[in-house]
C-alpha cells in the first residue's frame, strides 16, 4: 500500500515556495483515509469531498475545500485517472472555507506528463523583470 512505512517523512521537504510551482483551477476528489478525526468527528474515513486544486508542484498541492481536514490526515486526491497519496500538512480557515496544503507521498509525485490540471499556469516562467 502507498502509505506503508511512509509517515510523511518525505525525502524532500514540504516546499511551499517551490520554484516549479503551478497555479491551476481543477475540481478534484479528496478522500480522507485516516481512521479518526478530532476536527471533524462526523467525517467518515473514506468519505469523498469535492475540492478545488489551486496549486500543484512535484511534492505537493494546495486545495480549497468547504470542509476541514486536520493536519496529519492521510488523504488521496483523484481526478480522472490521476491519483496522488499524501497527508495534510497545512490547514487555514478563511471566509469561504478551508485552504489545505498537501504533501504527496514520494511514491506518487506529480508531473505535468502524469496529470495536467485545467487552467495550468507555470508561475516559474513569469518574467520577473517588471
């Protein structure tokens, strides 16, 4: 299984300032696969949430959700045939819901060849001169 032996100790840090970061906007399925939750006790493990994928890079992503998941929650992101396993490493509540930072398992890194979300914008290629 993708989670056996992986407790979120990735060979790369959760790099939220990654230069190879992409902005996007794509509805995805987010599944909580952790056994219990203190933040959202009514949430069933295995229950699917719809979230908006806002940013993505090789080792992680940022999602917007109407439901919270707590830090440390093991989760899966699915869209079509694309699949990413990981854990929630950052949770921020805001006016319209929750911003969730996800660190991918080293076994399911993202690449543009594997999955190209809608409205993909490579912010590392933006002209920084002005």
